[in-house]
C-alpha cells in the first residue's frame, strides 16, 4: 500500500499568517500522500466576540448553540479552511477543503445531553472514505475542517483530534497511514519539566506502565488512548510532536 | 454524452431557510447529473454590517477589500455553501461544496484597477474540470461558491453568474450541458410590464433583432450575451427563468 500521512494541527499555528505559512511549507515538503486536519478555535472566539456572541467552554470544549454553529461554520469551513487551501495551491499542492458534510465523508450523532448540553456538537458515527481515498490516490490533498453533519441537514461542531483519528482509521483500508498529532511539546515527556525528555517510542504495554507509574498524566492519557485506538483500527503508527517537527517526525513520540 | 444541468441561483432564495428548502427540493428532483452555483450577497452584507464593515457596491458589484474578502470567504465558502451541502445530503444528494481554490478548479486574475478598484475580485482565467467531471460521473453534486483564487495564495470574490458560465463551458467537454440562470422573472419578457410575455426561445440572430428593436434592454443584454457565449463554447442550451420553475424549464426562456 502507498503511504499516507494524516496531520492534525490546531491552535494559533493555523490562525496566524507567519506561522501558518511556515507550517504549510513544512507540510508541503512531506513526501507521498497527505491529509491536513485543522482547528480554528481562536479565530472562532474572536469572530464570535466581534459579533457579540459569547464563547462558552466546558472542559476545554466549546458549547455550540445555534449562533455559535453559524460562527464555526463560517470560520472553520470558510475562513480557515479556504485560506489554507488557497495557500497550499500556491505551493503546488492540489488541496481540497472538506467538512464532514461534503461527499458525506463524516456522519455524526448530535451529542446527547447528559450533565452538559454541548449543543450542536457531533460524535462521529461513520466515515465514507472511498471517494476521498480515490482523490488522494490521484494526488489531491484533503484539508479537513472540524465540522461533521447529522445527515438531517445540520452541521455539527466536531473535535479536530477526533476528525483526524477517524479519517486515519477509515483511510487505513486504502493506505499505509501515519497519523500525526501536533501539540505544544516535542513529544510525550518522561519529565514534564524537561522538554528534552521525549519518550521516543511507546507500545500499548509500555503506555499502561507509564500511566501506572504516573509518568503520563492528565490530558496526555486520552490523547494516547486515541492513538492506540487508531493503531488497533489499522493505522500503522501515531506520532505525537510539535508542528515545528513536521518533516522530521523522529523528534517526536512514536506510538506503535 | 450524459446530461448535466448547471443551475445558478442567487439572491435571498438561498439565504432564507424556507425558500432555500423549497429550492433544494426542486433541485433534488432534477434528473441526471447536476451542479448548483450559489450567491450569498445579502448574508455577506448582513454579517459585514454586524462586524462593523461597510459594504460598498459599484454598478451592483461588491468592492472587496481585505476585510470584506474575509467576510465573503466566511459567508460564501462557509455559511451558505456548507449549509446547502448539509441540506442536500439530508435529501440524499451527495453534495460537495467547492470554491475555485479547491482542487484548483477555477483560477482567476485579480481585476486590474482602471477607474474603479474592485479590490480582491477575480476574473476567471482557467477552469480545471477533469477531477470534478470525474466526481460528477460518480454521482457527486458540486455546489460552487462564488470564490476563485489567484494561484498565489489569495482567494478572490467572483461573480456567481460567471462561475456558472465558466463551469458549464468547461464541463461541456464531458457532458451534454444545460445551464440555467435563475432570476426574479419567469424568463426574458417581450413586454416588461407583463410577466406572462415570456419569449420561449431565442437564437443568436433573434437576440440581435430583440436588441435592435429595444425589446431586450439593460441588464438583460449582458445576461443573454453570457448565455450565447456559453453556447458558442459548447453548452447545449441556456435557460433563463425563476427558481420556482426549477423542474419545469419549459416555463422559461431557452437560448439555443
């Protein structure tokens, strides 16, 4: 199978012109087929605020009421996505911006209300990867916005890490997939106060031990759980690193 | 060749939920392959206004400065486009929202400044229809936003009638294309005060005569010129009618 790299980049990197251009340069240099998954939360918050709409977050997740859904549809699906696409095209990358509604690639269920009503937020239910796999094989580079749809006419705000994981898993039937999660550190650290203490490789067994020994804690646990879930579903490897290392993934943590 | 209908709908029809749903129902009922091209000017003006950005129009065309480009990218590429896509998906239509930057389908030149600086406005230079023609043949329904790109990283605001005409012309190499321009009347009228005086068929020769006799005047002239330009470029027929007639194009004016 041909190689495919699925890269998720969030945060201000994709929202500031200089860092975005640097990122896209690195992304363009990756050989073989690739997919970019982006966030855009800071821009959504800024545009919402200008429109007089308050951003409410619970556990780091955005509460998405009807007005906020319009904002994220504009910002994720329009502003951020289409500017990345136009920039990649300028680098000779044949980018195609997509939400989950486009070609019905990602169908979600609106998250049920339990303690918290997250509003128009989607939990991915199914992925239709055949058409994008075909486009990727023809040289197209999908750029995925963190939006899915419910199949009943409504778009749903969806976590970009989840989009990346689900896309990688679905594409694993067609390609030899490496999934890369970019975050603010070089990788998973064995000492949180030492940025150079990157653990270069983690297996599922080693992960259990790291959690047991309290070396891996907090938000890193669900991130790694997602990584191993992707591997169980056929993804070849998952790299956790920072965007500056795109192009040299050996600097990050490899989950296998 | 298989049949393809390219429909351009602008105005408030695509921007109000009830009329949009009615339109999409009619659009869904069209047999065979199809493409939808939409506008979104009213929403752009409304969002711009809420963001404190003034909309400046010259000869009915929007002056698109840097801030306004962000607004139209959000509104055309995100809000309007993705909501249409999600609604069509709910009707079982495998819609795919696209700007000209996506898969590099429509490349433009930024309009040169003469008397008026229109800003980030594009005049279409080339259309790459191969990939979308292939998707259309596979049952995908492209939904085109009125945005193109300059190939240097910038999106450009582009007239939706032009997008529809250029798409129809480029797709004429792959399909037997009918191009439909929806506007507020049933068709081209022989008496502007009588909505029932629709001219059912116009040839290029008859068009010259209608202009000579001052039966066709004003904004109708460039519309018909575009229609015959499309026919010269291989489009089978162009229908000018109102959105309510989608599904029964015999009620409109057919240019052949």
